[in-house]
C-alpha cells in the first residue's frame, strides 16, 4: 500500500500535465504580437544584425502591409511631410542629431473619426557602426517627458571600437494629437549620440554618414482591444525630404604615427612604474 500511493500521485500529476488545455499552454510559447512592443524588437526576433535591405523588407512586408480593421477608411488618413531638416549639434565625441519634421495641413473627411483613436509617432534611427546611443541617457529623457518611450536595439556594447561593433538602432515614440493634421505642424527631436573609437587611417578622420530616419504612425482604438492597430508610413509631399543626409567627421589616429605613439606610450608607462617603485622603496625605508 505504501508503494501504490506514490504511484497514484504520479499518475494524477501526469494526467493533469497532459490534459488538452495544460498541454497546449506548455507546448505553445506565448509570442507577443509586434504591435504590442517596439517594432525593432520584432525585427531582431527575426534578423540577427541590422542591414538596410532586411529592414526595408521588414517594414514593407511585416508592418505597413498588414490589414487594418480599426480604420477602414485609412486611405483618407495620409500624414504628409512638407520638409525634413537634419543637422549635428555640439562638439567633440558627444554630439546630437537634430531633426525638424514639418507636416502639411490636411483636410480629412474622417478626421472626426480619427479623434476617437490614440496615435503615436515612431521614429527609427538606423545608426552607422561608428556611433552609439546610451540607453541610460535616453531613459532620462523619457523620465523628463521628452519622449513617451525609447529603446536601443542591436549592438549596445558601449566599449567596443568601431571596427569590432555592429550597427544599432534607436526607436523613439512620441504621442500624437490627431488635431495637428488640420494645420501645419513642426516636431523637433534631439537625439544624443557618442562616437566610438575609429580605425587608424591616413587622414586622421573617419566620415560617418547618417541617412534619413524611418517615420511611421501607429493608431489604435482607445479601448484595449487586442490586435486593433494600424501602421502608416509617413509620405513625403512635393518636397524632396529624403535627401537630408548628414556627415559626422570623427577624429581617428593617423596610421603613420602608430609606431611613434606606441613607443612614447611605452616609455612613459615604464618611467611612471619605475618612479612609483622608487618612491615606495624610499618611503618604506624611512
């Protein structure tokens, strides 16, 4: 009887685990929909590294091509850009990319319907490998209310030099008031960035080029209904807004000076070590 009772407990546990509902919950992982988290997180669930061709396919096939059930007249809801200006601010290895986004005024038939929805801008900066964004610094901006949310994806190892690092991306979320569609509106964003250590070359500078950011709008019903989201990729108007490229010239070591710098560094380090040893011996005897 003592041996049968444990067997009965084991059989009861097995029957519980392999019942249809429990078995399904254990065997089927819970996968969040891409609309319930950052888009770049969904991208990195599929791709290992950030490549422009992969990202463009991802946006066209996985995001903006999906059916939209909450806004059936979404062809009427076109968010058009009139201008996009970009420049670098600050000096040295810690600078900011300043982006000014100007919207055209829109007279939309379904604006009254849109006011019942919650919308946000999603700005994605695909950074070159020569620079990085500090996640902790960006979180301070969220706490101050500059962004509604922000995250860094990709290579977030801040200590790696440029030639050992991969690209990263910053995804910024801003809450949108749909009323801005009725009149020309400007949105300005300051993204702080930091330069990585660059490879040696003959010019003493490495040119890091930034392309235009990817900008989308995500709208949803204000009621918490699952999978009730729409994505819109911001359309350019008559202005050619996607020629706004900027170049950051980051100082780097000159290759011909490498031997001289190594020799001087070794000599200074050796003399400093000898001075410390001599001072230690002198004061220990006294």
